[in-house]
C-alpha cells in the first residue's frame, strides 16, 4: 500500500512555485533590446521577466503608460507572479509614476528607476520647439520639460517603493551646457530625485548606456531583492 501511494505521488506533476516578475520599460526612442542585458541578469536570478517593447514616439504619456504597463501586467499575471516589480529607463519611469497615480497593482513590489527625469528635463525646455523635434521624438517628449506642461512635475511624490540610479557622466557636452549642475547628458542629478524615494545612487555613467552598465545592473537586482542599493550613494 505504501509503495503504491509513493508511486502515485511520484507520477503527479510537481506544483509550480510562483516566481516574482520584473517588468522592464525602455526609454524614449529606444526598444526592448536596450534592456536585454538587464533582462538576462534577472532571468539568471530566477525572476520572470517581461521586457516590453512599446512605441515611445507615437503617443502621449497617458496612452503609453496604459499600453506598456498593462502588457507587462498580463505577462506577469499569466505566470501567477507572487510580486510584480519594475526596472525602468528614463521615460519608462515616468510611465510607471503616471500609471500608479491612476491605478493600483496587486502584489506591487519595488521599482528601480534609471536616469528618470522626475522633475523634467531642461533639454526639452531649450530644444523642444526646434523644427522637427516632435516629428523625430514624438508627443511624449514634449511632456518631459520642466514648465507648466510637464507631466513628471504634476505626478507628486512616489506612492511606491522607489530606488533611483542617476548618471553623472555625459557624452554630449552641448546638451550638458543646457542642464544645471551634474548631469548624464539628458537629465540633471537633481531632477532624477523623487520625493519619498527609498534609496538614491549616482554613478559615473551616461544616459544612453546606464541600463547596460554592470554596476547599475548589480544594484538594480539588489534593490529589487532587498530594497536598498549595494553601493554607497555619492
């Protein structure tokens, strides 16, 4: 009798353990491939990953937020994720802030924001009205300034557990001249901060490459797991 019961138990499928899920959101004018290194690392850490490719240059922030985030949520929920985290680059972080200002997410975990223009970018203020800018960068780009039309400035403090990694190295000295203080070539160090942030880290990396930097990736994984960064904030 004991042998037959044991055989039945061995033949039954093992229960699937619900894994934690990470939604990756790239920045403006980028694609999901820009987050491939981040995706690979989280997969190595046994997370389910939804690396979302969304048309960042085709819609306004409100439409992009719903489109991108709900696509990610569907993937995570299909895997019965026990927790849902976000790792975002630039515009991607503003999409998360916008979405969470309107909706709640069950089992919401932590969010790592890479180079987010949380108070807008002076770049948009200075060159957003140049001929062809909107055509090339799309309507969401014009919502990322620091003026009265700034979406980031309208969203208020973080109502989620946020860790922010900002860059302090620029590969575009012209654009950096338009930004006060330290910057990553697109976003100032000061603008990356967000009221109610849980942790903040600045590293010597430029805006276009921050999501591929090994130290950034290490810290992103650590924050998602433990709610704090490895490195000492600078």
